[in-house]
């Protein structure tokens, strides 16, 4: 049989044409030839560098030095955090993607100059769109991307209860962070390790890693979010025992880095080639973000917001997100809905006030329209649904797309790794139409990689860029509408001083 098949293929005109066109008369035989690739450079992957960020607490700004160990490959912040519920045993409102929403922004400084910077929303987007499945899902788990918090006890002022998961009922007196749920209604101090990935573009490729043993000293600066945006108890004015006994506290913060320590001879040769001692330094290609944000007041039903962008960089794409303006009172009012079922819940909205009905109708972590303090608000880490986005330059339409076209189709495939295609949008979003996955990236490049230029939009050649966003809204609620323009940037490292500077971005 094999001889017949081989002989028949030899007589095929298409097969012979393919052989002739490829200039391989015997076909591609290299795949069967034994060979051994040259070994990689002699190096050790070090993951044990930890630097404490001293005094770190919500609402402040803190710095720590980056150790000069070698080729900087990866970085994250480890937070040890704690809080304690009040005696009314409410389940607190906890941010989605808690790890990255403990901070407002993180930036790398070189001689007081900002080299890289990321906001919490940008970190969420970069984690969600990582095409490395193991790394993406591992980061989501470590930063507590989503957690079980839509339950409340079956009796007032008592932990656990019939309406909570059976395991939570069994763990109601457990404080061990590795064993208990993140959101629990027990009056036991909860202490957890939560992680914030720092996916700066310099970690995207071996060719963009910074050699900290050669460059001038680097500093990490983090700006922290307020405590109520991370974990919020109930409203003290409703009942003093609804509030957290111990507010959200950061017990310890550590910067954890991964380095590649290279053999000294190979390291010297690499530095000679990379930094061109005595000549012009080579450039590191990566990406960064520039941000434009406006605040608008929502109309009843639907709101249209207009952004005027005045960027001049070589743009890879633009990330859009919409968030309600959150207040401490609003988040606490949302938490008040999670008191024991036997207590009359004035924030229940249209839900039945009978206990039997509430058992099967868990409350949502979002503000209902009838409650002024929390109206239209949702917990941190979630973003409002966007019906449509249009971009015009000089009056001409550049792009227009709907929720599905931008987030789930049209080249935004990396975002789809996080979407369960069997669930409707209404199931994914809360009652104010918010979800942690409502991040809308319009890609102008031909790839989502930014360590090489593969198509772009040169914004300095465009005039009057106007963006219009349409989104569902609640009347009189204030919303922050933000555009994060992701652009290519080349940075150079001086062969004389190790100083890092921006070479070109437009």
C-alpha cells in the first residue's frame, strides 16, 4: 500500500509544482535530520529578591529601590492585608481584582524621570489579555480577580447561615488566609496575602529587559487607593455594628523581582554589544500609556460622552473604560444590603421582603436606583458596559464599533480568553451594567505585541481626534470616562553613565 501511495503522489502535477516552487527537490527533509541547537547563555534565574516597601498604607505614596542584581525579568508586589467585620456580621464589599486595585498606579523612576507607568485599570487589562494561559490564570488567582461575595446570613448578627455556601458555614471561625473565603461574614480578623502583578512592557521580551547591574539606580513608586475602595464595611450611621471593627490595613508590602544572573564573560560581551561603549546606544522598544479622562453626569437611560484627544505618539491602540465615581458612603450602603435576612432590609429594592424569597434571590454588589447614597455605584475593579464607541479625526470616521465588536471581535481576541461564551452579557454584568471585563481596546496595530512595530496610527499626522462613547447610565450619577492611549516608545541606555532616557515615541 505504501509503495502505491508514494508512487501516486510522485505523479501528481500539484505535488511536483510545489517541489519546484519551493526549490526543495526531495521535499522538506530537514525536519528529520538530527541536530543539536547551541545552548543558551550560562545564566541562573533568580526569583528570591524581595524588598520591603516601608510604611505602606492606603491613601499614601511610597517608594523602594530596585536591587541591581542583573537582567530584570519580572516583578510583582505582595501585600499582607487584614480587616475585621463588625458584630452585625455583614459580608464586606471587596474590589474585584483586589491585588491591582490596592494601588492606584505604579511607576519606575530613573534619576527622578518616569520610565514606565501603569494604572490599576491598565494592569487589569494587561493581565486579562496575556496570551500565556498559565501566567494569565495564575495572576488572576493571586490577585483575587473574582470572589464569592453574593450571600448573607440567615439570621441577624450571626456568622455563616443557611444562605451561604456549606463550606463557608464550616469555616466561619477560621482566620487562616489559605483556607477561608476572602469575603466572609464572620467576626474574625481576616488576614490574606494578595498579589499585584506589574506587567511593564520591558518584561515582554528578552530584548527589552533592563540590565539593572549596568543602568543607573531605579526606583519603584506606588500610589495607593483609599481603604474603602479595597474593602468596605457597612454604614456606621445605619448601625454602629455594621462598620468594620478594624478597617482594611496593609500589614506588610514587598516588591518581589525575578532576575537573570548571567555568566560574567557572557555578560561583559552582551553589555559591549547592547550599550556600544564609546558609540551610540541601541534602543529598547516597548510601549507605554498616556491617559485622558473627563467626568460627566449621567442621563436617565443612556449617556453620550465626548473626549478630545491631543496625542502625537505612534499609537498601537486605545483602551477605553468607564467607572462610576465611588464614595465611601455609597460602598458602605451597598454593604448594608448584606445583613442577616431576618432584619428588614430597606435597601432591598424590588426584592421580596420575605426570608424565603431572599434565600433564592442574592443581592448584587451594586447600588440600586432608589437609594441615593449608592445610586449607580459598584465595587472597584468593575467597569460600565459601553454600547458604542466612535473615533473621528478631522471629521472623518476612523473607527466605530459596538460592545461585542470591540471587546469580543475585531482583533480584540486576547480579551475573549476571560469571557464565558455560554453566558449572556446580562449574566456577566451587575445591576448597574458593570463587569471587571468591560475594558474596550481598539487596536490600530496588526498585532497585540509592542516589542516590535507591526502597524500603527501616527497621531501627529491627524487633526482634532474626537471620541464619542455611549453607555447605559443612571440619572445624576457622575462617571469618569477615560482613554488610555498605548503607544510605542524607544528608550536608550547611555554606555557611559547607564542613564535611561526616552529616545523617540512619535
